[in-house]
């Protein structure tokens, strides 16, 4: 539940801290015959005490973490303490804001929590289902997928892209659709928000959705990568010509990502791999204007604290329904995924991408996905053709 006092309290403090003597007001007060200087000082003292009493009443643990956040988190020697994020208070100083983009079901929620833990500020989402508004320093989106919307207008300055093997991203996306009862409206989605990240759909339900949506979703998975890697690429202007999304011209001057984060490495059991991947996120924040980030020595601790909190992301679903491995693809679908990713890999190894470091990072990731899909394809093909009862309709 969101505290109702938090914003009002913080605003009160900011207003109080910015009070400065006004020469005109001071002259007006001291010249009044009914109030002498001593009386004026007494009234000011009473006012200060009143405000101090008000602040003391509301100076809870949550508000203390706003003003002493960095000290409370970094305990020194690589130790840390996780504390809940607070709203971002915009100032006249320009702060670089970061958009977190991915295909649905690819780990944005985990990255969202990491950004909050590293900086102490609440993140938002493109539909504002979090009710954190559309002006926080971080927003997560699935745009240009139909699940996403450009709801932040021109408030974001840079992009981090998150990628996950479609073999697992698609089932994860379907799990979310299932949890919100296949909602097509904000009200319906919001009414089911407590169900998210809590259960896995039955295998028959998954298979029905998979067979209807597979070709569309694997196409959307590929397109979201092309969209961000190619600065807002849209495929068809109505005359089969590609064009640049107007948002990437007027609202976000450069839609190309500053970094690509691979979900599988963010949750890797190898701690060194996990830290190295999440340090990419921290490096983007370090290069951002007026964005304070917890000290480098405490970051691995912060990463582990977030990963250990299963309430923050997908592990909440584990054990509540069939596992991801039980929600399979047919061998033909696996072959399509492998083929599509192979074509994408080829595209980003030739001109004009071959010398771009970000494209090189993407190719390494896609190579890993191709290997994983190839191995699963062999097993699925053998199983499908080993006995009549295991063969899918029309697959032999």
C-alpha cells in the first residue's frame, strides 16, 4: 500500500528548507506598530517549533530512508542493507532518465527492482499500473509490442534493452496474460494486479495459446530488437516501406540502447557472471547526469539482496503450476525460432552493424540462444518421432 503522506511530507520539507527572508515581508512586519521585533521573533520561533513537531510525528522509517538512504544502504566492506525506494523529486537540475525496454516476460520487473535498489528512487511503467506516475527516473515498457505504449511522452533520455531467449520469454509472457485474465483494458489489468507473478498456467491452456499466437509473437520478439537497435525502426508505412517511429525523432532523440542486458546472465548461478551483467546497468547509471548510485563496493551486495527477494520477480510463480520446462514448443516451432534468430544474427554481423560494439554484444547473445534451441530441437524431434502416441498432429 502506498503511504498517503509521503509526497506531502517530502514537499513540506522541501518548501521549509527553501524558505528565505524576504526583505519586503520583513520590512512590512517590523514596521507594524502592533508587533515589535521581540514579538516577531517569538512568532517565528513558535512557527519553527510547530513545523518541527509536525515533522517529528511523520518522521517514520520510510521517510528516514529518503533522507539517509545512501548511508543506510552501504554498510561498508561490501555489505549493504536494502531499503524501499521513494518517489523521485524533480529539481531544476536536469537528471538523465532511463527507459527499460524488452519483449514482455523478459525480466523488466527484475531490472526495475535493481534500478530502484541502486538509486533509491521508485520506477514507473508505461501504463502506470504501478501508480508511480510517468515522470520517475526509470520507466519499463514493452513498446513497440502491443502490450506496451509510449506513455512517458518526452520524459526519457536513454534506453537499456533487456533480452531473453524466446523459448522462455513467450511462456513467461503467456503466464502474465493468464494471470490478468487476458485483459484488454487498464481497469481490468489493474483489478488483477495482485495476481501477477503468482502462478503458472496449465499445460493445455499454454498449448492452446501457443499454437494460436506463436508466429505472431516470434515475429514481435524479433521486431522489438530491430526497433530499438535501429533507432525506432518501423517496418511498414502502408506502402511496404520502413520508416522511423516519430517518437524516436521528437520525444527521444536516440532510441538505440546504451546497453543490452541478458536476463539469463542476470540470474546466473555463477555469481561473477551475474555481477558482470548487472554492472552494465550500473555503468549506464554512472554515466547519467545527476543520478546518484550506491557506491561500487556495495553493488554486488545490492544485486544479491534483490535476487534473494522472490517477491520481486518471477520466482514467485515457481511451484504454483507446471514449470517452464513442462510448457514446451513443438520441434517445428523450435526450428522456426532457431531460423529466425539465425537470420537476425546474420543481419547484425554485416554492414552497417558489424563494427558497432552493441551489435557485437547482441550477436554473442543470439549465438547462445541458437545453441540452446538447437539442442532442444534435437530432443523434441526424437521424442515426437519415437512413438505414435507422442507424435503431434501433422508433425511426422
